[in-house]
C-alpha cells in the first residue's frame, strides 16, 4: 500500500519517499490511502538537507576508501617497476600523493592526512568508521577521533572504538572534541606524561597567506608556555592601552607587541640563560624579497608587487617598502617586456647571480603541489647536467628538495615549456602543469621610443 500526503495549502498529493505525483499516472492496481495534513515547507526543506548531508558523508567515506585502494595498487605497481621501497615515507608514496593531490584538487598534506586517517580508522576503529560510512557522523568527527587515539594500548582499542562510536553518533559538534578528550584521559590516566612527550614532538609554526595583504600564523606547542604568553600579551596590551594617544584596540596591541618582540629577538643571539630553549641560536636578519614592477613604482602601471613566499601586495605598501625599508631586497622588473634579462652560464653549478634571477623569476617552488618560497628551494636542471643539460635560465627551475629527489631518482619527468610552464609527469603517466607567475604590465606607449616610419611599399 502506498500512502499519499496532501498539503492543505496546495492540495498537491505527495507519494511518500518520492515527492509530488499526479495520481492519474498511478495504475488502478495500486491501493492508495489518502491522509490529509499540513506539510511545513521549512521542515520539508530540512528533511531534504539532512538527506543530502547523509549522502555526502557516505560519498566522502567511499572516496576515502577508494583512495586507500588506489594507494595500495599504485605502490605495489611502482615498487615492482622501480624496485623501490614501499614505505609510507618513501619516494613512491610521495609520488602517489602528488598525483592524487593533482587529481583531487587538494594539497599533498591533505591527501596524506585523509589516507592515513582512513587506514587507521578502518583497521583499528571499525565501529567508529561504520558510523561515518552510514552517514551518521561527519569526517571531522572521524578525524578528531583518530587524533585522540594516539597512545591507546592495542589491548584496549576495542573498548575505545565502542566508546568513540557512541560519542560521535550522538554528541553535538561543538562538544565532540572535549568529550573525546575526556574519555581518552579517563582511559589513559596512567600514560599522561608519555603522551605529552609524543605531542610535543609535533610542535611547529606555520604561516598561511590570507587575503588583503594579511597572513595567519599557527603556533602549535605546549599549552603551559603559550597560555602564559597569551596572558602576558594581554596584560602588556592593557598597560599600553592606558597611555596618552594610544588608540589601538587590545587585539591590535597584542599583535604589535608580539611582532616587536619576535622581530627584535631574532636579530640578537640567544641569551646565556638556562631557560633559553635554543642556546646556540644566532641573530639573523628579518628580511623579505620584494619584487616591484618599475612602472608600478612610477605610478604608470597596475601590475601588483609581490613578496616572495606570500604573493601580491597592494601598491601603497609596496612603494613604502621599496622607499623606506632597509630589510627588503628590492627588484625592479624590465619596464618593456615585464620580465628580467637572462644570464646564461656554461657551468654545472649556477653562480649566485643566476640563482638569484631564477628564484626571483619563479618566486615559489615550481612543483604545483608546493607553495614553499623560492629562496628555500634547490636550483634544478630540468634536463639533467649529465644528459647534456646546460646551466642556463632556460634549463633551471626552483624546486623543493623533496620533489628534486623524486625527479633525480627517475620517478618523475620534468619539462620547461617555452612560455615558462613547468610540466611534470608522474610514474603512472599523470601530467601536472605549473604555469609561471603572471608577468607585469607592458610599458605604455608614451614611455617607448617612436616607431620608425615603414618605407616598405607593400
């Protein structure tokens, strides 16, 4: 028997599970039971939303499982052909992540994270994974659950899996991380010190470029030290806020005080104090490479200036930095072509001026899956030196050490196209293209010499 639902507003019959129908198209052999009630359009919209979300989660779980299958097959294939290690951190695994990142439009780090999380969840937490695969929990819940699994003894994984499956199925997203952490701490109260040492090994500082000339800095480190610093920053900002003429907000003052401390601190050697974390630290210059198109600097062009490792910045900031800041390396691009002149050298090791030119041209690693600034990369011969490749700008690119090693091992092939595009070919034939950073604006006509009259009669 089919049940039809009717809205008192539209009187349009709805077949349960199928949506609006025309009863004239239903055969006489189908028995209908009409039930009249009000269908709230908002409630119906939420039902559609929830169904779509569940399907999205199921699809996401299927994609993650497909990623693991593809990884296993690719590693087996390449290991046999290249006689290389199958280890997760080996060159074959890294090559797979580069190709998968290109295909999925994700970063290599994100693909690797999904791969590792899926492998651990499906193997060690089958009950929790099934909640996700059924659409009853989001990927974020599985991600957090796997992170909290670090340190759980193998003989207690079943207990942990059952507890986590119950939590991720029922807990509100805003409380999920806290509930999982509480459950984990109760289970592992006797291993807190060991787990803290493991977590501290992952301390790091990461810069994430943001819009409008801004950047986000993530500091992941021990909570006691950074909590104390956070409190001290607020206290220092409050004291500064009380001074005459100070109109910055507490948030702005906290930022500026920390920036002052870090900038000045990096310029000096480490203090001879037992509390100093890195005793051998030497003072370094806080320096950036700023590239300014000459026409932009002269207010005759609109091409943006760029900071190596970040990207484009606004013209006003670029002009101020180019004029005033001694800690910036200033480079002016050719006003006619918008590019710098080539400096060819017939030797294996590129000289300093050629290295600088290539890195200024590239601005970042030419591996499309990497955003490392060019000054941290290797200068790579596209056509290997031992295979008649010259040390010239037309055969040199800036490539991070990881990709350089993969290419040198013969796993990846590299081509530098005439337009500056770098083409990469993976061990499995997948192609990735890295187009060059856009050129500056050409010079306006009034800056160019008048063209000679053409005496050609035809």
